C-alpha cells in the first residue's frame, strides 16, 4: 500500500468546510486553476462530483483526468482522498 502525503492526511483528518479545491490531495495550483475555470472552485464542489458518480473511484479518476488534465497518479490521489474523507465523515 502506498503512503499518503501530509496534504492527504490533513484533508482526511478534519471536516471539509470551505476549503479551496487545491486542498485536495493530487490537486496543485495548475490543476486547481483548470478546475476553477469549470466552476469547481471548492473541495466540496469536487466532492459533489465524486458523489454524483456514486463514489466510484475509477469513474471519478477518468472524469478528473478529462476535466483538468490530471495524470493517473494525481487523479488517483484525489479520488482516494475523497473516498477516505467520505468514509470518515459521511
């Protein structure tokens, strides 16, 4: 099993609130800007997309790669981060 980043642990460890999209694991400034341009400016908006896809990490990963140009590692990191957050808080 791969280890998680500090960013991932910080995100999963507390309620989401009004965090920016760049607080998600795997989403840096460049990908964040691309997502913001499409209306995904907050982490909870990206969570909404994850939930619309019924928490299917594979479908979400493909969506994120298409929507932002994320690579497989970045998209997978974000999907895992949201999945773990849902497991902890929903």
